[in-house]
């Protein structure tokens, strides 16, 4: 719900392997993998690590185009939402 509240045009794009979020018909700006037998969720942001303002350094590079965040039960969701919002804003321009 917090991701959908980032803007009026956000669409949910579920697949067999992940749930993605997209600003309209554009490319996904974040997607979540729910891994079996794991106690965390993997979030992939479509923004390079060096473009992200992650002063807590909780993210790591993902391939050559994105950033990965591991979300655990005790993770600070408010802070993670600031990172997701940065990816969303990048894809609006």
C-alpha cells in the first residue's frame, strides 16, 4: 500500500516469480522476490547503487543496472521506502 501511495499511476505487475511495481506502462522501478524457506524478502530497485542516496549502506549492487535490498522482519521500512521512492522518481523523468 505504501508503494501504491507514491503516485496515482502505479500499477502492480505480479508474475510467477516476483511482484513488480511500475509507473503506468513504463518499466518496473521495484520488484520483490519472496523466497521459499527464507525469512526475508529480496527487493530489486531499478536504480544503480551509485545513484542511490543510501547513507545507511543497506543496499548492494545488483548486476550492472540495479540495487538489491534484503528486507528482514526487523528492517526499518520507513528508510527502505525512501530508497524505493528514489527509484520511482528516477523513472518518472
